[in-house]
């Protein structure tokens, strides 16, 4: 293996210059590039020498012990060892591995599978030091299960499923079976003859008696239930996916290894699960009580022969209570050596552990215990027990019958009264198997000798880029450049490395989960970046940037090494595109909003400049003035885009003087304005405002005579006149003038001219009735014409109204002081 190592070359030369010597040191540093390095994301590795004194081994699993606690403390490996990796001797082929006892220990146990371990051994490699790596070890969802004589240690959990149960070796885990109790049924048998056997009779009357050798069928008892319990010791069952064994924990061996003490408390006993240690019970043999009370079959009778005395007639018996003979309590077992750990530490070669699943590597299933219960012993290998057992039992009847029940005619002999019977038999078979859980047993393999080499350091990844700038600024705002340029400082722990590639991402969200505006992907720099220097500007090349938007960006670099180590992403920077000015507000014409009487022929305009970018100023304006509010009428003035002295954001502009067509008196005009900011961004139009030029009152309208329009007759004499007064500027009327004439052109006879007469009328209201005060009306049936005009408060007079008219005909009249007694008018 060829290494290009970090070196310090010290060259010492002695030069004679003017009779003096000069010593100098040349110090140079190169990157720690190790040829064949698996992946530059891993900073460290160690060579592992694996011995093999025999022939080639295929798929050999070897155990490597690593002080990961020291590596974690030094910040060189993740706390959970997720960044551990192993390669074969070619430095690239990944090897399957499994961390047996968890990480961050002084002797972490790691099993590694080598496809071919050649004769004479080989070198493999362990890599670590990648904070972002994820776990790739072999999956293991099972648990190791050990026994304890106290509560389960930290990191271990009590396996409550085993409370009151035993372990039973099997090829699969978890099936429950066995029985907590058992009985052997209801044995029965046919009795022997009575005891005592004979009774002689002396009766001459004759009769039937039971034979002195009679028997009974169906002598039966029931066998009581008792607990299935071989000799046991209560132990606490503890589980943990990581096999870090605390002192005092107990497991199985074929012989007691160094560092362990035989746990003799389990000698000749089975380990039963419990919540606490120490309970004992059970026995190697047991008996049952039997319960009688069952009635036998009848005895039968025979005809007596001559004799004397009294004999038993036809009868039955009930069976008596009793007990069985001893039966075997031991299930099928294999004697195993139980031992307790002297000091906390890792597993030992040859250790046999109960498990809930198959360990990925380093363990072989201990099939010797399949179908057997482990029993503690001083030496391994003894077997015995059985799955079932029987008992011998003697069934005895109660005494009977109790009195003479028959007489005979000279009987020779008969069964006596108050006798018993008995018989012996074997019970039905019953289970010896106590309540159990099928459990896997695995034995730890031996391993080839392995040894770790010294730590090597690979090419260090560049640091995350720093000092990010957009258009030469840090997080700029109000940016109006559609193609901004980005740069950052490249730095690398390897002093001579250069930055040769970059990747930039621009996004609408700070977590980069929004819309991707640009992803440059990995792109080469030209020129490359010197270590510690700022990169050249990188021009944006993504989707069109929108106004008034915050965009987020980040960058990472790759160095110049063959494996091109990749830095982490930089911190997130941002830039804000220029926001358009919003609508101008509070529009003033001649210093007021919507003024109703503008006297200047060149009024001034102003408005407040508003921009979301607080630092922006208003630099140009555009005003339009029109005769209609929708700006489709006559354009009086269009200033177009015109520069203005800078307007501070949120303040009013200077006055802008009207420079359009002549404004007519009394006319209403509509105007709007918009601004451009200092970045030349065009804002929205304001809402529409208006102003009214000063003018004469409007022409009077809705003329009425005696409250009627052009009446054909007069309802009141003299008549009175009124009209609607209005003024474009909202001024009140101050005077009126009425002309009444015989001619509609007012060139005939003047009947009345009121002259300018004071009055007060609110704009938009009807005037009071003005009483005619001219030539008297005489019911002439003539039509007369009249008109009116008003003066406003500025003493400006309106135009004459349109002509109105009335007819001098009385629709009714009033006579005062005339008596009509007896006068008839047709």
C-alpha cells in the first residue's frame, strides 16, 4: 500500500558565506491522501490484521475488538457507531459487519464476514469519522436473554413472559406449552377375593350366599391434580439487544471459562422465571392422593350346601381414599454448566445464550438443547427425564356388607360379612412437561486472531463555505438585478488544497423545501480557488426571479483531490429582490384632499410615497389629469415619467405643479399618480382623486310658479317664483334677480325686474318663493315669461335660467266686502 503522508521535511544545509555557516529548514506540508481510500467522506481508518494458519476459509466471521469509547470521546466516531465501515484487502469491497455489544464501550465487539480469508491471513480495513453516515450493520431485531440473581441491570429489561415458566430448547422462539398441573386420570381394576375369606353357616332354612372367593369389577379411584414442578430455582430473566454483560449475570456453558464463576445454586435445578430471585420448590419424584367413593360391581350368589352359620348375600363395595406410588417429576433435560460473570464486560467464546432471534453473525445455534430443558450441573452432558410418567396404585374397598343377609340349608361355606377387597394397577400416562416457552440457544463462535493497526487520516473535507455574498453584499435587499452573482470563501484543513468545484442552490424556502429556482449541480471552477480566498463571482442561471421576494441560497465546495472531498453546505444566505412601490396615499391638490374650489389655474399635487423596501426612496412620478373618473374622457395633462427630488419612504412628495391644458371654471377634474423607486421599479397607480375649479353658480333649474311648472292659470295672485340653486363649489347663494316680460326673448314689456336682491340658499336646495312685485295681474288671459339667476357667496353670478311661463288667468278669485244676498250667478 502506497501512502502519501503528511510529512515535515527538514533539510539542513551548511553554506559558507563570508566565513559563516547558515542552517536552514525547509518545511513542507502535503495532504494526507491514502491511495485506495474507500470514500473521502470517512476521515479515519485502521488496518486490521487477520491471522489464518490453515487453508483458505470461505465467509469467515471474525471478531474485532475496538475501543469505541475513546473514539467517541475524541469526536472521531458517532456515538452509536453508525459510521463504522469495513472493507476487504482491496480497500474498496464493503464487508458485512455487526456490532454485537453496542457502541461507546472500551471493548466494542464487532463481527466482520470475510468472503475469502486466505491461508496465511490478510489485512482488512475499518473506516470511521463520517458524522452524516447512517447505520449499515446487519439488522438485528432480537434480544439476548441472560439470568440474574438480582433485578435486571441498566440497559436490560425483565422478560415477564417467563414468570412461572421454564426454557425449552427449540428451533424457533416464542411458542408456549406444557402444563402447570397434571393428574393421571381415574385408574380402575378388578379386585381379588374377600378378606377374611370364609364364613361357615348352620342354618337349615336354605338360601343364597356370596362365594368365599368372589371378586368385584370396577374398583376405581380418581387421581388428584398436583403441580408439575421439577426441582427449580427462581431466577430473573433479563433481555437486551446488546450483549454487554454486567457482573453477576448468569448464562450457560459447557464448562466454566476464565472470568466466570460456576453458579452452583442451580445444580440439579431448573431455572424458573420470576420477578425476584431465590424461590425454590419442586422435586425429582412425586405422588398423588387418590379419592375413592366409587361403587364396585355386584358380588353375585350361589345356592348353599348343608352347613351352619350366617353368610353374606349379593352385595357391592365403595372404594376407599389412598395414594399412588412415586412417579418421575423430571422433564427431558440436558445438564448444563451455569456460570456468573465476575466483572462487567463482553461475551466469551463458547458462551451459550438464550435469544429471541438468530444473531446476524458470530453465533451458531446450539441444537443439542432442542427438545430439552437445561438443568444446572457441575459438568455438562448428563441427560434424563421424560415427557410423561405413570404411577402404581393399590385400590382398596371399604368393609362390608355389615349384617347377615342370607341363610342356607346346611351351607358348607360363604363370604363373611364385613370383608374388604383390593387390587393393584398402573395409572394412565401424564405429562412431565412444566409450563415453558420455546427458546433459541446460540453459542458464540471462536474467532481467528485479529489485531488493529494505527490510525490513518484521509483527505479532510473542505470546511463549509463562509462569508456568502450576493452582488458583493451580505444578504442584500431591494436588489433589482435579474442575474445576481454569488461568491463565498473556500477553506480546507489541508492547507494546499484548492476549491475546484461548487454547487449552488437557490430556493424560495429557507429549508430548501420550497420552489427550487436554481440548482447548479456540481460545476467546475475556473480559475480554482486558493485556500482561504474568495471564489470568483458565479452568475445566477435559474428561473426568473420575482419582484419583492426573499430567496435563500447555499453553496458547497469540492477540493482538488482525486476523491474530490465534498464540504458541508454553507449556512443559508438570502437576498431580497426589489419590491415595487405600493399605491401612493393621501393625495393632495392645493394641499387638500379632493378640494372643491381651486382658484389657481396651475394647482399643485402631492402624495405619500410607500415602498415595502424601507430604505428605498421615490425618484420619479407620473400624473394624469382627466375629465372623467375612468380616464377615458379628455386628457388635461399627462406628465409622463418625470424625475423628482428623492422622497423618503413613508413621507409626502414635494409639490408638483400642473402643466396641462387650461382648466375650466367650475369643472370637476380627476387625477392619479404613481412613483418609481430609486431602483427604477415602477409602482402602482394611486386611487383616483378629484378637484373642482372655482366657478359661477350653476344655471338655476326646476323653475316653479305658485309651486307649479308653467301653470296655465294662477292659483295665487300675485304669483310667487322659486328655482333650484346649485354651485359647483358648494357655495351658498347670496342674491337673486327675476325678470318677468311679455315676450319670451325678454324684449317686450318689462312687467317686473326684481334687480339683485339678497337671499340665502344652500347649494342644491330650492329657493324660497319670491313674491311677484311688478305690474298687477288682471286676469288678462295673457301668457307671460320669466327667468331667474343667482349670485354665490363670492358674488359670482350664474347664467340666466331657461325661460318659464304662466298665464294671467285666475283659476279662482276672492271677493272681499261684496254682498251677494239674492244674487244668482250662472
